[in-house]
């Protein structure tokens, strides 16, 4: 949703720096109802660790608030490249790391959840995403989650990070000139209605489909989407004159 909003806003003449901040802020706002609907569906499948989701989510929300504050004062090009790099690094980690065997898995403490939640929340706020794209690799390779449980729990924690980040983008965008119509700070309500209206039912459908796909295939689908999104935002396809 971040790339789509960014390109749409640029096409109507919005300054790229303002466009990427609105894309980040509005995306976090869209993540909120989407994460709620997805978390309910994953919960019914028994794939949400609510203790982990709450701790990661609350600490992540604090981090996301300050990450969004930082993003509100950075140039647009820095933000788009940072977004691309963040998701590509997550994809590389997913592709190359070896998940621990069942006998090697340990039950993480609440402190370890908090220590991961705060910095990843900051990064989530800076690059305008709910945190799932970053937290899923961490959950799988450092916290001992299965891929399905990581996907499910990430929807729960994104409820919190979305609130923290969106609130910060709203506050820090108040009074900024050049905002498109229907904006409050760096949140655009027209885009939010259009995107949330489509993404909420699709989140439910996506959660159901995820549990029908074997873990290995689900991981590779996730990696492919991340790499494409990252390269597109960095501008690699434009440099190569590729229409994708």
C-alpha cells in the first residue's frame, strides 16, 4: 500500500517528500482495521500468541511513535530508499537463515519480546509499515515461532504499532503546507477509506489462504513480494528502464 499511495500522490502533483510521508502515515492507519480483521481470523486458527503480540505490540507502538517523528523530518528520497532497504534485508534474512530445530527452540521471556519490539517499532515508524514485514523474520529465526504462528501473531502486534505510528504522523503533519484534500496531518482520509474498504475483507481471505499453503511455499511467496517491493521503492526498475 505504501508504493501505491506514493505513486498515486506524485501523479497528482503532490511533492514527493510530502507524498511519502502521507503514504507512510495513511498506510499505518489502514493497517489498524486490516490487522484487527486478520488477527481475529488467525486467532480462530490458533495461530496467535497473544502474550507475545501484546508485549511486542505495546513496545513496538512506543517505538513506532518516535520512528514516525523521525520520518516526519527526513527528506523523501531518504524515506523511500530506507523503506526499500528495510524490506529487502528482511527478505534476505528469511531466505538465508536456518530456522532452529524443534529441540533448539526456547521459550522467549517477556523481556526479550520487549527488547525486540522497541527498536523494530522505531524502524516500522520510520519506514511507515505496521511491522509484520520486519517482525516475521525475527519471530521465526530469533524467537522460535513457526512461520504460521509468526504470521498470525504479527497481525496482533501490528494493531499497536499502527496506532502509535499513525498518531505520530497525524501530529507531526499538522499545519504542513501542500497537503492534498481530505488530509489531517500526514493522514489522508480519502485514501484510507478506499484502501481499508478493500483490504479488510481481503485480510480475512488472505489469512484463510495462508493456512492452506505449506510453510515452505508461504515463506517463498513472502520473500518474493518483499524483494519486488523493496527494489521498486529504491528505484532499481526505473534505473533499468523496466516497466514493472
